[in-house]
């Protein structure tokens, strides 16, 4: 299986006041939520030079990079990972323990946004901000599940894993079930989806590890039993391919 990651940015006319004593409360690692043009968003400041945000509706990470004194952050890449020169600019205003004011500017349009801090659990406090449940909860709302598709024209029943809308581009798992009810087929058909679900459940560690270590989504790719082959009527031969791009989370 395979894994990947992203960041966050800002600009505006007159600079807004930033309380110096409050800078450490967000630049060192924090999670925020709010709305941009009535669209809910989640934002994480992983460290002073690294931030991410996403629209809850689309769930695709957008990278932000700071300028100068880190009051201004600019979108770094577009959805395909290419440099984005017309992306939004974020100008950080007043930051308190619970809220942050931002001027969000894009193509001459400025929106005044208020973000609210999302509290971190004890477990979340062990992670970088962008690898926390607090930041990723809407993206993790759809749990990986096995999907079965039976096309009678095919000799096998296809299996796949649905990772949800946020991760369908980065994560995939393909397998099969055997037709028939003999003991060998029943044993294999009990094992195959269980094995695929175990791989799918590893997605969380891969994903959070990639966010922790790389600041981007991870990726996985599993190909199971393709194409399977019956040998002398009693044995099944297959190949399993498993790729991933992850980073290990700290213990």
C-alpha cells in the first residue's frame, strides 16, 4: 500500500495586530475550526513553518507556507500537487487562547474569518497537530469497509476496500472470493476478506504516521490473489502485492 501529505497560507492590505504573547499558543502546534464563505474548515499548525487545512465537504488537504514573520500564510500547492500561484492568502490577526481572527484573501476578495481552537485529548497531545483526531475527525468519519461486486460473467467475485471520500485517491485494496462451496473455497473465502480488513485497518497508523513525519497523507496499495489459479484441483496459487508510503508514529 501507498501513503502521502500537505500544508497552509495568507495575505491582505493593512496588517492586523498579533499579540506577541499569544504566538506560541498556535505556532507550536494547534488545531482550529471555522467557516470560509459558509464552508466549514479545519486548520492545523504543525509547527512554525508548516500548516494544513481542508474544507470539511471536500476533505482534501491544502498546504500552507508562511512568509516573513509568520503572520501571512500562502497556499503552497493545488489539488494535484503542482505550484499554485493564485491560491488563497491568510493574514493572521488577533490570537487568543480560544480564537483566531484571519483575513482570507483570494483574487481581490477578502473574507474576515474567526477560527475556534479545537481542544486536544491526552492522546492527541502526543502527536503533531496535523496527525491528531481533533484535526482529522471529519476525514475519518467513514471507516474502511469491504465492498463485494459479483459479476456473473467473471470467474471470481471481486472484493475491494472503500476508504471513504478523503482517501480514495491514495488508498486501494483489491481481492477476490472463489465461487463454489467446497471446504477449500469456504476456508479461502473466510480468510480473504478478513485479511483485507486487517490491511485496511492498518490505514490509520499509516495515515497518522505520514502526517506526523511528512505533513501529508500516506498511501497504500494492496493487490490480493490476482489472478488466482487452481492447481491440480486441490491447491490455489496467487500473488499478493502490498505497497505503502508511510512514516512510523512514535511509540
